[in-house]
C-alpha cells in the first residue's frame, strides 16, 4: 500500500538549497517534507568551498559553527598559477572578519548539521532513499510528488512543491521546463581525492594551475586530503582515457608535478577518478502553478569561482518570505511565485557574467595574460576597486538577509 503524506511544502532534494529552505519554512510554522534520493552514506559530492556570503547566512541560521566543528579548512586566497608564477590572486584576508577566508567543509558535515536543525521542528519529515519520479496534479496545478525507493512508495501531497534537486533536475523536466543549458560552457571535469601524508604542509589556498592541457583546480579538504579537478573541453576525456589509465595519470602529473607521488600511488583504477559533465544553464522559467525551482535546478553554474553553494543558500533565503506570504494568503500560483525569479534573476545573471570573465581570465593566453596582467593585478590590489571585486566574488548580492520568521497559514 502506498503511504500518503500531507504537508505544506514538499522540497525535492536535500542539498544546500533544499535544506536551508526547509529550515526557514519550518521556522515560519510550515509543515515541510524533504524527499532525498540518497541515503546518508551514499552522498558523494565534490563541491565544498563556501564563500563568505554563504558562511554569513549559515552562521545566522546557527548552522556554521556546528559544521565547522565537525571538520573544515580555511583558505586565504584564490590563486591562478602558471609554473611558479602567480598570474591572478584574490586575497580574502582583505575582507572584514570574521568572513575573511574561504572555507572547505565536507558536504555531509554541512548537510547533517542542517538536518539536525530541521529535525527539532515537529512539522519536519525527511524521506531519504526515495526519488521523486512523478508529479501529482490537482485542477491543473502541481500538488505534490510520488517518491519511490527501497523504504517504500509515498505520495506526498503539498500546497507547494520546491524543486531543489540539482542540475539534472527531474522535477524541472516533469514540469516541462527546459534546462536552458549553455553548451558554450560545457566541460568535463576529471575529479580525484588524494590523501596527503602527515609531513606534507597543508594547502591553504584554492589554486588553479594553468597548463597546456586545461586548468587544474587543487585545494585542501578536511582532514588531510587534497581535491583535484582537471577541467577539459567537453568529451575530450574520452579520447585521453582511451590511451589508458597510466596515460591519464601522467597527464595529471605533468599538470601538477608537486603531487606526482600521490597521483602515481593512489590512483590505482579508473574507479579512483570521477568524470563530471559540467555546464552552466538557466532554466526557461523557475515557477509553475504550485512549483518553484531553486539552486542548481533553476540555474546551474560552472565550478569556476565556487559560486554554486552561495547562490543555492541565497535562493532559499530570498524565497522564504515570499513563499511564507504566498502560503499565508493561499496563493501559490505561477503568477504569485514569479516574484522570486524577478527578485533573484538579476543576481544570477550578474554572477554568470562574472564567471564568464573569470573563465576567460583563467583560459586566456599570450604576453598580456602572463606578463602585463599580473603586474596590473598587483597594482590594483591597493585600490578600492580590488576590494569591490573581491566583495562581489565573496557575496554576490551582499544585501540578502534572513527574514523574520513570519507565519504561514494553512488551508
Ligand atoms: C565538480 C564540481 C565542483 C563544484 N565545486 C563547488 C564549490 O567548491 N563551491 C560551490 O559553491 N559550488 C561548487 N559546485 C556547485 C555546487 O555543487 C552546486 O551549485 C550546489 O551543490 C547546488 O546546491 P543545490 O542544493 O541546488 O543542489 P545539489 O547540491 O545538487 O543537491 C540536490 C539534491 O537533490 C537530490 N536529488 C536529485 N534528484 C532527486 C530526485 N528526483 N528525488 C529526490 N532527490 C533528488 C540529490 O541527491 C541532491 O542531494 C561544484 C559543482 C561541480 C559539478
């Protein structure tokens, strides 16, 4: 027999966007059910660098300290490096404390902390190990989801569904909304995690090594790991992989020779490497009657500049008061919910423009890039413009604040 759940808000996807929204809506008195296809031990997520904007909001939610206490590393700078030369530097130490750094937090640490907060509210239901595979409709509008998985089949009936199910969003597809994928930015990222020996000095910067074969991202991850992400043009990895694992490893060693021993010793099979299809996209629209898309489901970003989590958390914070009022007034029509896209769209467009510039800065070649620009960048460091750019990277829209709890009405 199918289990039936009746709730105010059904959030599909227990990532940063979904769980922050769940927590905020619970604080406003809503009943919230989160459907998450992964079980706790199955969660594998690579992106873990938090910008100051996300840190500040998570702190205001009383979540950051707990996530940090479970284990995290601070990073001072973003560096673009070629050989031994620093071509570009974003020094977060110039921002006001306490958010004067980047933070790499293992994703389950952050999500478990958010979940623990949500679980304090009696109106919270969490359904892990269940995938939302169909939408329920009533009188032409979205009115819930069918969730399936080993724990059993469930019909979650809700006054509003929030699609926070990431860049390949099923909810978006089921609602007939196009992903708006921009193939110009499509890339493959080859990802691996290596364990560093105790004598290795910790990596305290997020580094992008420019190499002839595509930029390689390296950062230190808690407790003693480094994450390596090698960005390749879309579908190029297949050609490289066809030459064998040793060839792939040696290409990686050439790109980051500092880690040669770790790469040669620890990458033993292709299972030690993950290949991710990375792209940027903006969904055709973010709302339908009874539905809102947030986070990567609404707008997907390339990993350049580590913006995705910040934007996902901010989406939830911006949507919260709009959704609370919409529920209180019994109107979750597309027209009403479109206020969210009107408010948030310009911020997202601005971040996408910034990422395009960052990506050009990382990929461009020639004497200007390698000789002139680093000198200009060093001169710029002493000016207010440098701080302004840094502020943009760190916060996106710095005016986003958590709204008072408010109260959601029930019908
Ligand atoms: C290689 C890589 C590196 C990155 N590095 C960074 C970084 O360092 N910093 C940063 O800020 N951003 C980074 N990003 C981007 C960042 O990961 C995302 O922007 C961010 O996770 C978006 O959060 P979200 O909650 O919208 O989606 P997600 O984090 O993708 O969460 C979606 C959740 O929905 C669940 N789900 C999916 N489908 C269903 C379904 N049908 N039913 C139920 N549950 C479902 C998933 O299991 C998942 O838990 C990176 C991205 C990539 C690809």
